C-alpha cells in the first residue's frame, strides 16, 4: 500500500482508515478558531451599531439643547423689546398727563372737539375728534395730541408719522360720526449705546391722544351728583332699533347694575339679549357716549354734565332729548329732535353769534343768547325756556378725559424694524384739589388698562 506522510508530524501512515492524531487535533482547532472568529465578528458589528445609535442620540441632544438656548435667547430679547415698548407708552402717558394738566388745569380754560374749527363729519377726517384747549378770551392754546401743530388747524406737523389710536376695534369701519383718530409718533432717541459711544440712536417712539369725554352723553349719572335733581342726560332714542336706541334701552333696563361698571367698554357685560349690545352697538356710540362725565364747580363735583362745544349731531339730538325729559317743558316732536339737532351741530362751528367763527363758546350764557339756538327752537319754545330747563346741565369745558398712548421699540441697528409695540388707556378726572406749581386743579387717573391691537 502507498504510504502517506503527515504534514504536521512528518510521520508515515498507510491505509484510508489510518489518520494522524495530530492532524485530527489541528482540524478541530481550526474549526474552533473559525467559529470563535465568527462570534467575535457578530459582537463587533453589534457594538458598532450601538455606538452609532448613541452618537446619534448625543448629536440630537446637542441640537435640541442649542435650539432651546436659541429660543430662550429670542424670548429674552423679545421680552426686553416689549418692556421697552411699554416704557415708551408710559412715557407718552406721562407727557400727555403733563400737557393736560398744564393746558386744562385752570378753571377758566375752555375745551372742545376739533370739529369746532370747521372739520366736517367724514370717514377721512381723522383729526375731527382731537381735543382742543382755548383760554378765557377765546385764544387757541393747544391740541392735546402728540405731533400736532402748536397752533392753527388740527393737522400733524410736517414729517411726523401718524398712528391710529382710535381705529376699527373702537369704532368699526371709518364713516361719518365714526371717524378713526390719529396721533403723531415722536422718536425716542438715546445719546449713545454700548459699542457706539457718542452716537445718537433711535430706540423707539411714543404717541398720545387726549379725547374729551365731556362732549359725550353719560350712560350712567349717579342721582346724588346730578346738577339738576331728577334730570340726567339721555341718549337719543327716536329709532329704538338704532345703535343709540339699543344702548339707551340697555342702560335703562339695567340701571341697577351700572354702579359696578368701571369703563364704557364694560357696558358690553350688561345681560341684555344678544341682539342688543353687540360689539358694533358700542363701537357706533364710542364718539358720542361715555360711562360718566363729571365736572367740577367750586368744591363740588357733578355727574352727567355736557360740554356743548361739539359738532356731533348725535350729541345735539341727545341734548334736545334731554330737554324733553325735564319736567314742565314744552316738548319737541321727534322730527324736531332730528332736524334741529342736525342744524345745531352743522351750524355751531361757523356761527359768529355769541362767539368767534370756528371757535368754541366761552360761556353757557353766550350760547343761550345766540341766534344759533333761537333759530333752532320751534315756536312756542324760547331760548329762555330751554336754558331754564337744562342750562345748568351744559358747560363749555370738560373735566373728564380719555388718554390713549402708544409705544414702540425698534431695532437699534435697523431703526426701520419695529420689534414690539404697546398701547394703554386711562380715564382721567379733574378733581377739586389744587395741582402743584399753580397749574389749576389736579388731574387724577381713575381707570387704567393695557390694550391689545384689536382694542384700538
């Protein structure tokens, strides 16, 4: 038989059944090594997958953390801008209060709406409801609006940017007797910023608007403060389905709840049917109705008085309606309420009787003796009868005002980019107490609220 040499030990063996023990051991060792290698390979592949998964989670965590830090930084920055905007709005409020105190604090000052100068009721006349101040001789003093010309017509100064402080949220779409009202934005400039010493930089703007609440009808007049016992101003109701008729019906029905109301806008909380005090009803009456207008006389404060220096047709119709409610008078017909009221409103600015044209009446007596009143009282009603009935209810100045202010913060690097805005509103009442520095009587804030853009 042919001999075979073992490759491991070099020994010879014959026959198919003869096998070298060392060769058998080597084959077993090689097979075990192969199986172990395969196992190690599988473990190494799983470790790689696990490592990649953990690395992916780590990258995701780092990305989420960086995004959170970035968002937190943006929120912090926006918070700073919003604070700056509110500070600018409060700056405007302080300036408005100062101007109101300086110009209208004295008893002899006259106030009225800018319609007295001949501005007619029109959707585009955005300054008609500005509040003006005149002295006791009829000389114009100031418009209580930021950016307004210091004298002359009710217009903004050249180059001043306007902002609407009475807009859709207050009066709805602009129309005659529901005009939007503007004010001028005044820049807020600092002398320098960190990193830019000595360089003046605009950081924001403010604006303010002072509205005369005395040229409106009071929705609520406490009985104890009425200047004529039992006679309170009434909103016209010749059309009960109109906005004026619905509001008058609501405040009459829920008179017992009115002492708890703090502001005109809260009249919407009266529990009337849904068809009564809808948002549009209060908007349609915004320029003609206030919650409570009070006036100061001597050491007393009276409620429900009316400043006659207005060209609001709805207010004049309401004055005639109030006359009809006085005891013992010869009443006007519904037709007279409308036609005569409209004539009084449209003729008041231009009339030279008892006052200068395009200027206010300086006294209630001057109005009572004017041809304007006489021409618009149908016989047999005489001016003396009319004035005897409601003359004490009328005034030629107001002591209750609404102030709206606007503030914005801009990017100091890019001044055209507005980063945040803020608006606020206060109701201000002239008191019987003297103001410091001899500026007449002191004005006090009776109501404050921050406004959203939708409230303007």
